[in-house]
C-alpha cells in the first residue's frame, strides 16, 4: 500500500514537468516566429515618394533607432533558437532547478534587450506619425504610409515576442526558486 502512494506522489511532478516543458517550448517557438517575422518586416521596409517635386526615401537604415530595433530582433531571434535547442536538450535530461536559474537569466536579458528596442522604435514611430511641433519635427507618415505601416507591424510583432519572454521569465523564476542551498 505504501508503494502505491509513493508511486502516485511521483507521478504528478513528471506530468507537471512535461506540461511545463511543453509550455516553454511552445512559447519559445512563438517568440522565435515573432522575432523572425519582425526582423524580416523591418529589414524590407522602404518607400520612395515624391513630395513637392523632391524625391523622399524612407528606409529603416536611415534611423539609428530602427537599426537598433532590427539588431535587437535579430539577437532575440538567435537567442530564441538557442534557448529552444537548450530546452529540448535539458528537457530530455530532466531539469535541475539550477538550470532554471540560468534559463531565467537568459530570458530576462533577452526580454530586456527586446523591450529596449521596442521602446526606442515606438518613440521614433510616434514622432514619425504625429511629429513634434515644439522641436519643429513634422510628421512623415502622411507621406510614406506604406513604410509607417510596415514599421508599426514590425514593432507590434516584437511586442508579442516581449510578452512571450515575460511569461517565460516568470515561469523560469518560479521554477528557479526551488534551488536548495
């Protein structure tokens, strides 16, 4: 009878481990997809228009902020693929709480880099859409709407990736608190 109760007590952690691993893999796949799509959109965003007889060219590479945003998404995508691989490998070996701490640090750093890129791109996007009259910056999205829509879509996808990493960070932090000192 005691062996039956011990067997039952060991079974739920294995099931919760499998569910947790499945959730992490799913969120990492989503984060990879969102960052990859965001990167592809930002890297292909360009538009040329003629305004008052002057040809105006809008590209992501003309703004250091959008370059940083693109680089943050590339870093996020690369590290998402790396962490997906690590989740597969460590998932088959069985997660040690110490591994969760390192995964927590990884997820936290990637989330911070991506959030910084999103915040910077959002600020410049706002100025591009609405302008800043006190500084004399005119809105440009009236003239290059295709470019602005692509940037908006890219930033939106990147924010979805940040949300995935926020959830992953919470999961990893929750699991890493089980470390026995």
